[in-house]
C-alpha cells in the first residue's frame, strides 16, 4: 500500500479519513493531473472530478460523510468484489468508478463488511482502482 501524507503544521484539525492506495499506479492516477487525464483519454473534466472526489474523501471525518452524499452514488459491489464499494467519478452517466475498501484501525478489511454498521467509525479507506465499469 502507498501512503499519502500531507504536512499539517501547527493547525489543530479533526481527524480525517486516511487514504491508502493499492499501488503507486493508482496513487499517481489520483494525485497527478497529467496521469489522470491520460487515464480518461484526455478528458480534463473527468480528471478534475476524480481529484474532487479524492479531496472530498480526504476531508471527510468518517466514510459515512461520503456514503451520505447522493451525488457520489456510493454502492456495494458483489461477487468477487464483496467487501468493496464504488463511487462515481463524475455522474451515473459516466462509466468510471473509484473502487474503495474500508479498513479497520489495523489497516485490515472488515469481515463481515456491513457498511451500515461501520460507516460511522471507518477512518481508513484503501483506493483499489479507478476503473471503467463496463470494461
């Protein structure tokens, strides 16, 4: 996992959601505009929206703050993606999703992963991938 740390200085702030990345490729897609544009075939609007979603997750106190935002369309994945969730990169019309997994304080996946029970306490989220839902 790749950690992304930001200097906090002497500012007092509430604890925010910590984002971990599955690998350096995913981290670069989510933090480097040129790489994000390349991922989306040059679409700057999708790249900007991805950055806004990542920023919103970083600013959240707990994952419930994201779950409750209708525009993100937070939803559970099934099958071999059980325990993972997705949010829209931009809108429901776009096929792009950010695949995430809530982690406990030991950076382990919840088992079972009932989002209704854990959303108010999850402060660590791993971004598994940014993918085209239909590929």
